[in-house]
């Protein structure tokens, strides 16, 4: 693995699903035929039909394993214990032996982890991970605990195989000591379990997903939304949980090689909500994952409402496929997920700038704990990708200087995106409270922007335009 992969991080706005709900499990047994007296065949009642044992629709936990040595090389050893079950989870101990003279860190699991490792059950990437910091000559054991609800979420009714991939880091040298190939443990249930079946989609359709995640599926779409070099996005869901809307995506790697998919710039209803959102998904050969985008973690509910996003109709994001050494396998592509008839949002408001195919309007407000964010919608009808940021020169609220914290946006041709102009409320000598201004008292806001072409570095590049804008809130 290329050393550059050690520098990756994943943001909470887009992540592998991790569950918190509680579920239930059940099983059915064969009912014996009723007995009748053979004394008088004419009076013998027909035997009751014996129903075949029904296939379990929830996780049952029948597959067993033996103690297995996963890794035994370079003076390290990783051993997996037998797979066991209790009422709530499947469990397996992992023992890590460090027989070197180095302090080693063993890392595995969590497909969006910093070290790009993976732990799978029946090919589905799980959020569970392991981490052990071990001194020379030491041995440590960590329990892998996979909750039944996590398994029900993916429609997994039994464990047929568990996959691992580990990174062993030399802590002192800060470099990789050993990176394993994908490893698999098969269980006694492997021969009778169909690993090719899309159990997640099945669980969505029969309600197990909604029960496991304690959520309501509002929209579900199964289609080939993205296909590049054996990596596909095959379904998407709009889900409501605890009063918040989430967009979920199902991704699969059909190749026999590790694939990485980078994601950035998530948007809904035709508006890019966050430029700085960026994430990476590592998929082992033949594995699948379900990822979650959280629009309300990008713009608060009141901000979405003010933009006219009362319902999510379309989601989109930019993806790029790279190999295990971070070499590009594809150009960046915009993936669009139509969930229902599209309703374009953020199209109305005070016009602040319009020139050469670029238009900026004040279209919404987001009220957070520390900032009162003015939401600007930027439309790009030029043939170039553009980036928009604040100039950093000044921000005046009712004519008084105010501290600011702005979120910028990069927009492809034909797209629109949301930029935030953040007015600091407190904790500054030039915050709104220091100037005795409440949000309700704001009359005018004055600032300036910088516009760049072709995705130039917005910190070092020279803008092609720097308009000064004045917003009238009253």
C-alpha cells in the first residue's frame, strides 16, 4: 500500500452505517405429524402435513468456526477464536502477538478508517474495528462484538464468512510494518448461504432494515446509478430517523482487487450543500457497503427550510475511483440519485450579483449556536467550473465590523451551490452581541466576494472578479 494512504481521513457527514437500535429475533421449528390408531384403517384420519422449516427472516446465528490463525509472519501473529453468540451479538476474540523489537499498532476494520482497512460479514463492510497498541514481546486480546441489529440492518440471517484486512504500523518509525491481503474465515453455514444475494435490498423491502435502524423508509430506488471499472452504486434510500432525513447509498466492488472511491460535494434538489465535505471508501474484493449522507449536518433544518428544501427529491455528489495505491482509475463523475419528481430549491431571493453567466442571490438563513449564517445561492451558467469565496476584507452588519466564518463553494457548469456568510454571534470584540445587534435587528450586511475559474486554488489564485455586495434584510 502506498504510504500516502496513511494521510486520509473521513468526515462524519458521510460514513459507514453504524447502528444504535434494538431488534428482536425469532425462529420456527418443525411441527410433528399427529398420531392415529392403526386398528381400523377406515377410521384413520389423514396425517397432518408437516410444514418445511421456514427460512429465518432475522439474524439467527448458527454458523460456527474453529480457532484460526489469520496472520503468522514477520514475527507477528493474529489469531481468531471460535465464533460464539449471545442474545444480542456474535462474538470472536482476536489475539495479537508482537514478537518483534518494535512497538506495533494493529489496526483493522471500519471501512472509512484512517488506515483504509476493512472488516466484513458476508461481504458487507461493517463499522466495527479493532485497535491494539502493543509493546515488543507483548500479546493482547480484543473482543470483536457484532450486534444482531447491525446484521439485521443488512438482512444477514446467518454468518457464512467474516473478512479481515489489517495494517500493522511501526509506531516509532511512523510507517507501515505489514499490510495484509484480504483474509476470510468461513463458517459451517457457508455452503448453504447465498453470498451473491443482495440481502440489504431484501431487508429494505421486507421491513427488517426499518426495524433494525428504527427508521422510516420514505423513498427507495434500485438502479445502476454508477458503474466504473467493476464498482457500482446499486440503490439509494431516503430515510427519516429521529425527525431527521438521511440519504443512504449502496456500493459494491465486483472486482478481485481493492478499490477506493473518493466522494465530495454533496447536494440535494439541485443545490450543492457542502463543498468541503470529502470522504473515502475502501472496498475489498467482492465486498459491499452502505453509506450515509446527513444533509442536516451540512445545513441545519431551518436553513434547509429557508432554501425551500422541505423534502429531498434528488441527491447528487462527485465521485472518483482510485486503486489501492491511489492511482486514478476514472475521471471525476457527478452521480445523481432521483428519489422522486425533482423540485429545484433556492431559486428565489434578493439578487446580489449577475454577470457573465454567474448569478448570486440571498436565498436563506441558518441560525446556529455561534453563527447567524446568511445563505447565498450561486448559479453557474458558464462553461467553466468556478469557485466562490469571501474576500476576507470586511463584513459589516448595520454598518459595524463583524467577525465572520464563511463556507465557500465550487460549482461545475450548469450547477448551483450554497455559500454561507457567517456572522459571529458571541466570543469576539466585534461579534453581534458586542455591537448590541440581535438577528432580528439586522438591516444591512455588506461584504465582498472573490470568483475564480477552473477550480483555481482559492487561497493563492487571482480572481477574475471581486464583486462588492450589499444585502438588505429589512
